[in-house]
């Protein structure tokens, strides 16, 4: 009964590089969410995906950020041309999509931009 | 209108005492209110959740009180223990389900002294 798995746990990038964050949801979960947490702050919603579909991307910056949840494989959050302000913890959550089933979170990827 | 305001930012209680954390919201469409506990380096873990059709829900030492007219809800931790020391987040969701975009409060750092 593996929970939400995120990798890498820590990622260091230089300004201008690309960052790819991976999330494998709980087995059987078809809904994936990405949140960002800045130091000393709460989690901010970024994007909500179902298999092969983006349901809600209202929290996603318009540029440089993209997310996908393909039919096979993990969900990917991609940040192009990273800047110092992208440094944060990025959390993925998953749920089965049924009304009374909560979102389960992974332990996050800590992204540091040099 | 999408905000959830959480207080206090930090809280120190003695072992055996009661910890109380409060949240307020504006969006009347919110109808699912979970509380999450987060330890350093870990992802948030669901503690307890409530829907507005009840005014109180209790699970073990954790109780949520909900005041729909005031648009406020609170977490009470009875008989607080040092192991409860963590950051607590309230959250809210709209749409009658527990999936979709969660809006988080800013978090409360709880320290329980032995």
C-alpha cells in the first residue's frame, strides 16, 4: 500500500535550467494535484489533473510551468528556465475522485535554485 | 474571497493542555473543511475533516467545531502531547466533494512542552 511517491526529494538547479518533478499517485487514484509551499507559508494550489486531462490550472503561473498526467506513468510538473523565486517545496496529492475520499499527499520535492 | 485565514501563527501549550486553532473563510461555496498535520520534511497528513451539515466532529483527541453563520471553524486538540508538535493547516474546498482545489490557511506551528 504505497502512498504518493515523489521524486526526487531534493533538486538543485541553476537559473535558466529546467526542473522536472515526478509524482506517482496512490495505486488506483486517478486524480492528481500539485501544490507549492514557500517557506513559512501554507500550500498554494497549482493544478488539478485527471488521466490525460487538465481539470483546473488556475493556480499555475502562465509562463514556464506545465503539468501532465499521462495514461501511463507518473504525473510530471515541469518548470522551464527556473528563477530564484521558484525555490520552494512542491507537493503532489492524489485521490480516487470519489466525494468522501480525501487527498493524500506525498513528502514533496524541495527545489533549490542557485 | 478565496482566502482562508488561520490563527494563531504559532502556539505553545503545556503537555496535557488544550490547543485551539481557528480558521475563517469568506467563500460561502466552501463545503468541505479538512485539517492537515505536517511534520518537518514531510507532506501534510489528513487529521480530520468536516462538512457544514454538522457543527462538531470528534475523532480521538481531535475535535472540529464549525460555525456556519460566522463562517468559522476551529481545531481543538485535547490532552496535547509533545508528539503533537507540528504545523497544522486548515483548508477548504467547494463543490460538494473532497477532491479538487484545496485552499489552505497559512498554518499554525504548535509546540507542546513536556
